[in-house]
């Protein structure tokens, strides 16, 4: 639904700067007046230990989150957002390959799905473009996302520990 430009492409062609935001707003506008679920991956990329070390992530199981994409979606979709769901998936036997997913080779996994609240004042400010135009709103969004991420990291530790203490009860 959306084409994004890499940092390298933007460096080669500075006219592309900001086009991602315009493209995201255009893509979100296509969702208006339709039932939709928007998936937003706050880590921005697939987790690897190397990426985690490179960015000096303070989390045990996660990369640092990025708030811009979620803020953009809130700004573009506003009142059409009726909730935010946080989904956490753990693979206690190691992250499977894409082929393993399709072939059904995953014996155990854990899924946690929960509704999360964003403070009303922050949501309203972002809807009005505050993330892009107000440093205080941007700081509040980063603080909120960091809090969500700390809780998510702790939840992953708990989920993995549950697999270790009771491996038979959670076999697929």
C-alpha cells in the first residue's frame, strides 16, 4: 500500500525527503470510510542481536521503538482509530524462518494481545499535528512509547520463563 525510501535513496536525491510522510498520509487517507486494521511495527525492522547491539538497545528482547509511524497514523486517521492493540509473539525455540511459518514447523509459540491506552491529551495533540510541530508532544509520545516498550520487554521475559518452567503444558 505504501512505498518508502531508504536513507541512502534520500541522500542521493534530497527531493525525496518528506515524501515518506506524504505517502503515508495518502495511504492512510485510502483507509477512511472503510473497516481496517493498520499494523505498525514500532521497531521498524526485524530483530537481530547484532541490530540490538548496534543501537545499544536498553531492552533485553527488543530493539528501540520508533514513535514516528504511529504518530503519523494517529495524525492522519484521527477519530477513525478506535483502539490500539499491542501484540507480542514469542518463539521459545528460536525465531522461525518464513518457510517454517508456512510449513507449520513451529511447535511452540506464545501470543499476548492487549488493548493499550494512550493518554487522551497526547492522542488529541498528535491528531492536531503536535508530533510534527511541538517538541513537548514529541517528548510525551517518546515517553509513552518507552513505557509501553518496558512493559512489553518484561512481558516477553515472563512469557519465555513460563515456557521454561512448564514446557509440556504449552506444546502445540
